[in-house]
């Protein structure tokens, strides 16, 4: 009995030492974005040799949008036409629907979501390195009107708010995206966009069925001859009609 108590006590000490070592390492981690040091709250941590940063902070710092699904414990990150889906304590992530194995799964630490920085950042189109206790993030040249996604709120007929994400400014020959993360599963939604020459006919427009997790999304390419300007988008589904505009600009030289 005494040996058992001693063993339990030793295991508790080891666990506490391991936890304190993670915190000590975390306090020493610095984050540098394009040569400028940034302070992140909460602080980064290291788990099994992998650096985890707060999900919202890293995504928004790189120009993305974050949606947290509390019921499914999932983080949705949208950046341009890239949709990153991570589930807490699940070592499988999804990028545009394709499964990718993670070395370390996302975790909730002190009530804040932490995600593996290299996986998230590189899938958002930036380079990541780790040198001498510093996470070095180098963004590639990002157009100020690149395919960044913005949230837009709609008041529904029952006076609740539905948030969608969309590319407000899209270049010719680039992809536009519209994403609604929280609709009724398997509900049918229809999106149309009207240009100067008439309604768009690109693949990816039209009818989409919401997935089991309540996500419905559209991705389509803007044609090289599409007239530059502000064009109305209409989404219908579940008895609701959502309207907004997308701005088309010249292709980047």
C-alpha cells in the first residue's frame, strides 16, 4: 500500500514538472511577423516539439477569418479560397475538404484554443521557421485587395443573425468564395450573381446542399472578360433571401 502511494506521488511530481517545463518554454517563445515582433495573448506553448499559437490571433494576424463551433469544438479558418477545419484533440485536419494528418492536434489550454502554427500558417500561404526560441513568420507579397474573406451579418425573418463569409473584392481570373458555417444540415441553398452580361454560369454557382456539420459554401472563378464593377449576389434557402455585392477588379499584372 505504501509503495503504491509513493508511486502515485512520484507520478504526480513528474506530471507537474512536465507541465511547468511547457509553461517555461512557452514564456520564452517570441513571434516575429515580417521582421516585427508581435505579442500574442495567450502565450504560445510547445507540445511534443510543436509550437501551438492561439487560433484567432494567428489567423487574424495573417488576414484570415475565424469561426468557432462550440457544439462540435471545431475551428474554421477562412483565408482567400482556403478553408481550414480543425477539431479539438483530433489529429486530422481538413484543407478545402481534404484530410491532412497533424503531428499534434489542436488543444484548449486555459479556455483558449491553440493550433499548430506551422500547419495553419503554411496553409494560409506564408512561410514559417523556428530559430533560437523565435517563431519567424514571413508573409509572401499579399495584395491589399487579395482574396481575403470578410464576414457579413444578415437579420433573418425570426430576427436571429446569420453570419456569412465572402470575398468582397475579387480580381478577374481569381476565385470568389461564399461560406455560411451554421445553417440547417442538408438544407438546400442557391446562390446567383448578376454581371453586366447576365447571370453567372461558372461551375460552383447555383444549388448547394449544406453538409452534416451545417456548412454550405460556393467557390467559382471570375472570368477574364467579366466586367469590372459591383455585382449583386443573391442567396436563397430555408425561406430566407440574403443579398450583398461583390466587387470585381482588373487582374493583377
